[in-house]
């Protein structure tokens, strides 16, 4: 579903991604872990071209993301993204947040959009918040609304950038539940996370990134229990 | 008793000063309407990726903000001669042009600042669901930025209102000019200027108060 070939990304002189190769199959859940500043977010943001790609190639569902001929807006609509800080639109209600893309990009009419939006809010447990503004939601509710917003575009792939790290610990569970449901339904997911429990339980594969390269990857069991790379061992010993 | 109040030098100047206030408000409001249009365009220019547009609008903003409005209005009124442009610019026109340019330059920065103050994440969230850059600006950035522009725009109204008093040098009979004419004739300098200031305050203080309430309501 996603293929990344020799991806490089520099900010000015600072090379943040130093040649990344990766593959994500359909319905696979890949978790990305690694120390702060290792380039996890940058990697994720290159996948839907929120960052320009310096060199290399990213394809999603056979479309080359960084080909100038690709309609990037159409492609982004098929790649859902969930941010650490939710980034809900504060001037729109929860339902409007969810329907905006469906009316403006997918051109659904208002009725269809509202129906789909309401359905998705039910799915993430926010049916009763449809007409509230994001300000009145808890962090966990905001993140679930943001997930519903991304799902409304009926994406082929979902990207999550530390979706729970801005949340109070007691609110993390609800968001992870929603993500587990998605994984069970067969959604292809790339999840940057510090939730090792989630990576272990839901992840089909774990990638450990450090200093702009993928140092090690493997099945969660294997990577967590018998990491081969000393950097992986060091990282895991610090956080587990 | 009533006669003495009605006959006081404070009250006597009023009709004359009110005439001036009318012109002050006409200059301020007309200047601000044009200034808003100019400022919105220049503000967009300052956000533009095109170097030429960015350059032109930046020069405009810097020149206007870097020179005194008094020098600007003298330039427009006396400096630009009739031979040069073929029409005679009246004092009132010069005044409105000066406020338009001046407010335009400051409003450009208000517009730019408001857009920049919106969290980048908003823009990214818009693009991430597939909105184009234009759609993201229109549906996500502008509505939020516009709210943040309201308090500084109100502030600009107060500044422009006070700036109009400078136009007494080109004999535009706005409020302060009327006051000066009045005390030159009656020698009631103190009383007249007190009244002039009170009239300015009667506009500016309520404006400030309303602004503060709006600010609290908008929570910006
Ligand atoms: N827009 C940018 N401009 C310049 N440098 C950037 C930019 N975004 C990220 N960087 C740099 O790229 C490097 C990697 O950042 P990135 O956010 O991808 O790391 P991360 O692994 O997600 O870290 P964290 O766990 O803290 O989120 C950092 O050194 C950061 O300073
Ligand atoms: Mg990050």
C-alpha cells in the first residue's frame, strides 16, 4: 500500500531523514518508535507531502506522491492524518469539522455529509457532541473527533503522529480503543507512538528510527524482546 | 441659572465644533473603508509567495509607516501639483487619501499578523483532508484570522480619528480646525479646547469600551 524508497529530507543544511526504505502492506499496522528528534514526524509528514521530499520516492496505492503530475489534494484526501495536538477547527462544530472535507473535497451534498458525519461520530463515541465546539471537549474527545474527521474522507491509509501523547493518562484508553477498532476493520495504519503496549498489541510491525534512519524493524514481539541493534536496546531499556 | 449655562463659552462653541466633528467622522470613516480595502490587498501581498508582489507591498507599508502622516498629507496637498496630475486635489480629498494610505499600511500589518497568528497546525489539518491552499485559507484561516483582526481594527479607528486633527494645517475644517478658528475669533482658548477634547473623548472612550467587550467575547 505504501512504498518508501531511499527517502531523504533536509531542512536547509540539516539532513533529518537520511535514506529511508519502508513498505506497508494493505491492512497492516506499522508502529514507528524512536527518540525525540529522530525524524519520526518528518517521515510521516513526507508520506502525505506536508513536507516536500528532498529526494527519493514515496508511493501510496501505486500513486507516486512526489510526482508533480499527481493531484496531491486528491491523494491527501485518501490519506487520513491525525496530529498530536488534534488541530480541530475551533470555529466549527464537531460535526462541521467532520463534514468540511466531505462537502468541499468529496463534494457530497449537505445531507449525505451530515449522515456520514453523524455515523462516524457515533463510531468514535461522540454522537452527543456533534453540535458542540471543540473548545468544550476533553483532549480525548478532541482526538476522537479528529479521527472521525480523517475517516470521513474514507481514506485508504491513516497516519497517526503521537495521537495520545498530549492527553491526560486517563483519556488515552478511549483513543487507543478507537484505533484498535480501526485496525481490526483492516485499516492500513502508520502510527508514531510512545505507547509500547499499543505497539505490542496492535502493531503488525514496529520500526525503530534513530538519527534519520530506520535502525531496526521487526515483529513487535521480536523487536521488544530481543532487539538486535544496540541503539534499539538502549532506547527500549530507557522507556520500558 | 439655565441662562448662564446656556450662555457659557463652553456651550456656545458647540454648534461650530459639531460641524467640525461631522467632517472628522466623514474623513475617518471614508478613509478607513478605503484603507481596509487597500490594507486587505496589501496584507495579502505581504503574505504572497511572489517576490514582486511581496516587494511592492513591503515598500508601500514601510514608506507609509516610516514617514509622518503630516509630511504625507503636505506632500499630497502641496507636493503633488495640479500640472502633474491634471486635477486639483482639495484639502478634503488630500485628507481622505492620507488616512487611506496610512490606515491601509497599518491594516496590511494587522491582516498579516492575524493570519500569521493562526497556528500552523490549522493549515496542515486543512491540507491533510485534501483542501486546496485556497480552500484552506477561505474556510479555515480567514474566519479565524478575521476575528483576531477586529480589536486592532477598532484601535486603528481611534488612531485614524485622532490623525485627522493634523489636517487643520491644510485648512480642512475638521474638529480641531473649527476649534482653532473659534478661539481665534472669541479668545476663549481654554474653554474651546476643553470642548474639542471632550468631543474626541466622547467618540474614543465608548469605542474603547466596546472594543474591550468585543475582545472578551471573542476571547482573542
Ligand atoms: N519545519 C522544520 N524546519 C526545520 N527543522 C525541522 C522542521 N521540522 C523538524 N525539524 C527538525 O528535524 C528533526 C526531526 O524532527 P521530527 O519532528 O521529525 O522528530 P520526531 O522524531 O518526531 O521527534 P519527537 O519525538 O520529539 O516528536 C529535529 O531536529 C527538528 O528540529
Ligand atoms: Mg514528532
